C-alpha cells in the first residue's frame, strides 16, 4: 500500500497530559514511515516528557516557546505552519482545547495552530468527567465545525484510577488516521460493498464446516477503499481481525446470512467485491444437540448453498462486480469460466495452498482477468498492495463506464 506519510511534513503538538509519553511512541512510528516531523510542546508538556526525547527521535529542534533563541523563534510558527502537510495534537488537554476553540494564542502551540491551514487531527485525552463536561463537549463541537478532525478517546482504565472514556488512542491508530488524512480521496462519493472471511456452516451446536480464509485480503481492500474516500460496507464472516477504521462492518456466520446481507445492501453500492470464501455446501440438517460419537463412520448429507456472486451478477444494474477465484489448479481456465458464468467485470484469481499466497498469508499472488478477455499477472506482493492495484483497475473501469 502507498505510504502516504513518506516525505510529508508533520507537526506533532504535545500538551501536558499523562499520555504525553505515548506521543514519543507516535513520533517513532511517523519517523519509521519516513515522515519529516517537527514537535511543538507546551510548557506543561515539559513536566511529563523532556524536549530532548522528542529532539532525539525527530532529529529536529523542538519548539517549546515563541521566543527561544535557537532559531528565529518569533516567526518560526508561521514558517512551520506554511510547510506543514498535517498537524496532530496528541494528547490534547482540556486547557489547550478550550484555548483553540476560542482563538486564544498565548504560547507557541496555540499561536502556531492559529496559523495552520492544513488538515488538523485532535486527540483529546483526559479524565472521563472532564471529557464529558459540557464546556469540553461544546469546545469540541466548535473545533469540529472549524474543520478539526477529532479522534475520539478510547475507553479503559485511566491514570487517575477511574474507568471510562479519556484514553489517548494507541499511537498506531493515530498514525493510521494521519495517513488516512493524507491519502488522495479518488473514491469519494463511491459506495463499495465488500465480503470477506469464511462462512461457517453448523453441524450441531459445537461443530461447523468452514475453510481457512482469515479475512486478510478482503479487509485489506476495505481498508484501502476507506483510505481512498469510499463509503465501505464490509460483510464479514468470523475472523480474528480488528474492524478497519471508518468502515461499516456487518458480521455474519453462514452463507445464507451473507447472502441476505449482500442482497439487502447491494442496490446502493457502486462497486461490489466478493472476496469471501463462501461454503459451497451446508449440512442438510443442523442437530439441535451435540452429535454423539456412537458409530465408527458418519455420513453428513449436504445441500448446495446459494451462489451469492452469481445471483449478484444477474441482479446487477450499472454496477461494477468483482469476484475472487481460489483455485488449486488451472487458474486461467477456472477463473475465466467464473468471470463469464457469474457476469463479472473482473475476477482476481489466486492459487491457494502456496505458503506465501492465498489463505491466511500477508502476501498474495494474484492474476486479474477482465471481461474484455485481457488479463494482468501481478507479482507476489502484500495483500494491502494487491488491494490498491485492484482499486486502481476498478477506478479505470468506473471512468470508462461513465
Ligand atoms: O481471507 P484470506 O486468508 O486473506 O484469503 C484470501 C482468499 C484466498 C480467501 C481470497 O483471495 C479468495 O480467493 N477469495 C475467494 C474464495 C472463493 O470462495 O473462491 P471460489 O472460487 O470458490 O468462489 C468464486 C467467487 O464466488 C468468490 O468471489 C466467492 O466469494 C463467490 N461465491 C462462491 C460460492 C458461493 N456460494 N457464493 C459466492 O458468492
């Protein structure tokens, strides 16, 4: 996936809260992603973490005052504001939020923020009662209306010993939202429906028939779509993956539940991508009680599930429909047959069973087959990169379709 943080000028603003130590971890992640990061700290922040920590990690002088003499401090806030591609305030304290909401500029950080025009992410972090205080919520509403992107604090045990909302989100999640902010939004206005993961077909209350799909491929496409500005609905079979941020996830278990969810939501979607490994058959009957091992052999009678993709191919209007084909042999022949029979615009074929491709892996080796008969063989790459290329090709088809 494109590294949207690479070479970007980020300004990290650190306020005086107990979570200031997490800002150092955030800074490390941003530097690892090859962003150029400058840090501004309030005087209170210095009581929690020393500027030297941020200076060492960023390799740049840290700004703590409008008037320090290490650079031309008096105009530095304007220069940094002009050069910034994005600003993140983490942690943002009640005091600084109050000042920003009211246009007060009485230190380096708040003065800098008045001069900033690039995207701004605000990460409030404080005690739950302070966070829920009406004045605080009012100030957050003002800042949101002023164009700040607010990252809601997480819930959990807080440093003050209470439990509730107020925790600074994890540094990886803040970095993710920053990268999202900087990503080009070429799918803005488009709704994408994606299915992912396996389906589970129950035999009895404790057993089921399923497959090895981890959901990684489908979740990567959902995440990439959301990054690129699409409204994404992810219909997912059971997986161990966290929900991609900003994506509406609908959890299902069986093929029939997945079919119901797809047909309920497909009409509004501009693009439908079926990555899920749907069980082709389900047991004729699901035992009400756990099946006992009374016999040496056991025969399970199976019934064919609906082919959701094929049905979607018959129902589709002016929509782009994309399938995946998981094959163990004859990829070209089998994938092209599915493309035709299911009335698809594109199918992504992958050979499964390879240790670096297919089920459960972080990488995939995919060949794209198009309805005009052409094909494109991709190298082995991260599933996140496959996701972006797939979306690039879909965008081209959307443009061609008008
Ligand atoms: O989840 P991961 O661990 O990351 O693995 C990714 C993957 C290997 C599951 C993925 O890349 C993939 O190949 N998904 C399709 C798996 C599959 O079910 O392939 P198929 O050839 O059996 O089905 C072809 C297409 O028809 C698929 O889009 C499938 O979603 C759809 N289908 C199949 C059967 C059915 N009853 N209904 C369907 O909609």
